[in-house]
């Protein structure tokens, strides 16, 4: 999927008409259209390692700012990498109802970091969040979460390199400088989905199930059982 600016200042993106993401303003997954692109002459003159583009959300018309690494410079075009960075992300949400208070606080901060594109701070907060989960659930819970992560890897077909980074963030807590790896945007997105699934399975699913069972038992109680039978009522009346 080549992305480049040609010598006539035309921006080319093979899948441009199908380029879509979640708009940070309207939070709708929408196609986006480029409205402000870098000039070829300026790129060649200054040779920046990264350049910015402004898109328009086709749903709400709000501007969306993306930053692309420059892949190569040639005589007639400047090629950009497909690993763009979103300058502003939509606010991430989660059902915090059933999370322990400390875990909720930490994961809220993790989501805030992710939404602001501070991805390595996000990874650090994920480490702190999952450490609280391990302390809450014990060694058996830690093993169950590790098995859950393997299941996620298989279901989502996560590549080995990305899964290894996620595993290091969540499970390697030896305190060394490199125990939390540096993440790019794509890897941070995968880590986010792992965290969502872990917290949902550990707390949200359990809480919802327990609440549903309690409501079922409540409505299953027959109020007639608490009423005196007709004979008793007759004796009471006499």
C-alpha cells in the first residue's frame, strides 16, 4: 500500500478511498479524506524524518491530524510509511462498574494516556494495573490470565513479535530498565485490547453474571408462598 507525494504535490494513497479510522471528535468509525498535504519541494528541501497531514472526517467534517514517518526520498516522489501516528485519539471508554477501586483508578489513567498518544506511559500504566489484578486474584489468577492471553493470541491471530511485547509488558516485572518495551501505535492498540479482555473476564463478566443470577433468584421467588392459605385465612377471619 504505497503512500507518497509526487513532484506535482499530488498525494497518493492506493487505499485512500477506503482509509478509515475512529474520529476523535464524533467517535464514529468513518472514512477520512486528505485536505492538507505536504508540498514535494518543501519535503525535498528540508528532508524531515516525519511529516504531517490533515484529513477531514467524512462523518462530522472535523479535522483529523496524522503524522507519517518518511520512508524514502526519490527524484520524483517522497514515500511515506503506513505506520502513521494519530495526534489526537478518541476518548477510550470501559465499564468500570465492577472493577476494584484501585484497579479502576489505574486503568482510567492508562486509557487517558492512550487517548493522548503517550503510548509508553500507557504501557507503564497497564503494567501497574495488571499488577494490582495479580495481587487481587493471586497466583492462580495470574496463571489463568496467562492462559487467557494465549487464547486471545490464537483467536485474534496476533503475530509472535507483538505478542512477545504484550507478554513482557504484562508479565515481566523484574524491575530492569528494559522490562517494559517501547511500543508503537499498532502494538499499543493490541495491548489495549488484551487489557480490555483481561479486565472484562476477571471482573465485568463475573459482576454482570452475579447480578443477573441475583435478579433471577429475586424474580423466581413465588410471592404466593409467603401468603397464608385459604383455610388459614378463614380461621383468622372467624
